[in-house]
């Protein structure tokens, strides 16, 4: 870890957090919600219990550590918080103490130093916004893999090369002005430039408008981390895959991150960007990573990539249609009137929405309501398919096995698109809902 990076995080612990706020709210970084980790990292089959061990590598002021420790508090699972900055650790520890969390071990070291200690292996490793600040990110990832359990999963976040072009351009612009200034002088200069930013500046578009710059000006650690970091690199979609492969890992799925949509993964799906059927057909014929790389440049809205990594062939796909013994369940809980509304608007075009801008159009009715009621986290895909065939589709005069499976796969795809549903084994447990979203039926227009 370079001296400059070490000094930066001693002076500006990141992100800016006040331990007092733990009394009023719990921050839940979406990547670290364990029911989602279980779904993508373990195909829904992980038993999250007292033996579960999570590592937060480069834990900063503690967002992921606090959320993971909260989720593991009742079952007795443990979190190791690894962070070289004493100042950041002080904030993180105060937050955990404010919540009465006792299942956290604090380690003051770098990833490399920690790996050299050969600790017991971890089931889940969070490493968000850290590896792109290392002199050798690939070495950092290999160090993490050396402490990952055989069936373990890493949740990582790296800067996105394309969506971050505004920052790259900014850094090129100020580079000649930085030499000879210490970090405080650089910060003062940056604040001055930001406070009279021309309307056409790319930073405004990247951040979604003037509110972004106003927020930056109230948050020095954010300015320093975003615009004045001495060591950083960024990755496009192919770069993410190649980076994973450099440590012998697969990208299991892209996922969501703070301020980056409810799920994130929907951003990487071409059906969400392209409607022209001919272009869509050509794109669908490409390998998945080419499709995702297309989305990255077409949307130009990915300043970062958050994703799960696993060892190759460890995780059966849950994307198309999960194994028949797994049970689908609503990760985003339906509103109290959800099923009644489906019946009320039977036969009419409706919109299902989760309150964060994610929506799908469909025409519902009693059959869909009956089918969705079976997605209860206790009934397996195999049993649902049989009941769909015998109780819902039975009126049809042809063999319904294939049609039942296809219907089920189509409904699953619809509800898995924004992680409204996940799948897990009954033993897996941990079917914790996404507490930030609620699924509703919007009345027909
Ligand atoms: C941008 S912050 C991210 C903090 C946190 N992961 C988050 O997402 O909120 C980067 C953190 O990585 C830590 N860090 C930098 N180099 C490191 C290394 N070699 N090993 C472990 N942590 C490191 C820094 O001290 C800093 O707290």
C-alpha cells in the first residue's frame, strides 16, 4: 500500500459516517444482503449459520461490516473487518459498538499482510472500492482467493472505465496543477473549481445534475476519493471478466451497489436497452459478456461494476431456471393488496413496480395470482411445475409438461429480472426480504 494512499485514508476516512446516526438508521449495501449472496454465490444452497464467516477487506468506515454483522448477529456468524487505516477503523468500531454488535473481529492490516497470516478461510468476502486503489490489483485479488473457502463467494466493486470518463477527464485536466500542493491545497482548489462548474461539464451528467455537486461540496472525503486519489484504475465489462480470470474465478453475476439502481444487474441486460427486434436478435446471438459490454457503452451509465465471483463450475446457474429442488420466493415482498389487485384487474394490462423505477408490464388474472402464490419459499420448482400443469393449465387438451415448464421459466424470468424473486433450498434458510422495496400492482390506465 503506497504511503500516499495510507495517508489519504488516515486524513479522510471513507465514506463520511457519523456513528451517532446508527441510532436512527441501518445502511444495507445491496451487494452484501446475504439472501442475495446465497442466491448468486451459492445457488441458494448455503446454510447461513453459526459457522458462517465473512471478511470485509478494506472495510473503510464500516458500511458492509455493520450490515453483515447485523445479519449474522442472531445465527452466531462472524465478521472479520480488515482495514489498514486507524482513523477509518475508529469510526467503524464506534458504529458497531453503537449497535451492540459483538460478532466482529478488527484487523489492522493490508490485504497482502492479512493473507500472509494464513487465517481460517471465509465463506463470503466483501471487497468494495479497494482493489482498484492497489498498485497491483491482480495480486490483491489472488491474496483474497487464498483466504476464500473452496465454495466461497467474493462480492467486489471496481470502478467502471466507461461510465467514469468524466472523472478520467477531470483528472487529466487538473494533473498539471497538482504538483507542489499537499492534499489540503489540492482539495481547496478542487472545491473552488467545483463550485463554479460550467453547465456542460461531464461530471454534472455523470452525477445526475447539480444536486450531485452540492452533495460533493458537503463531503470532503468524497471529493478526495473521487477526484484526487493518487492510485486508481478502472475496468470495462471485459476487463472485469479478465480480472476475475487472472485469479482463476468466474463472474457469477453483476449486482447492485449504493446509488446504482435497486439491482444493478438489470443494467447489464440488453432487453432493457434495445427494442428493435433485429438488433436484439443479433445481440442475443453474442456471448453474454459481449452483450453486457454492449450495455455498458450503450447506456453510458455504469460508473462502477459490482459483481459476485466464484470458483469456476462451483455454481449452477440460477439465471435461466434454477434446479427443480430449489424453492422460489419473493425477495421483494408483495404489498398487502398485491394478490387482490391481480384479481381485481384480471385481463387488463397492468404494471408491476417496486418503487425504485423497476417495472414490468403484463396482463394478470386469477391464474397468475394462483401461480405466484406458490412462490412461497417452501414449494420447489419441480412441485410448482406439476401443480401448474395439473391445477392451472389442466384445461388444455395437449400434454402440458413442457408448456408448464416453459410458463414457469417465463414467469421466473420476469420476477428474477430485478431480483423480485430469488431461489433457495429449504435448508439454506436466510430468506430475508429486501427491506427497501415493496412490490405493487399499479392500476390500469
Ligand atoms: C474507497 S474506500 C472503500 C471503503 C469500503 N470498502 C466501502 O465500500 O465503503 C477504500 C478503503 O480501502 C482501504 N485500503 C486501501 N488499500 C488497502 C489494502 N492494500 N488492503 C486493505 N485495505 C486497503 C483504505 O484504507 C480504504 O478504507
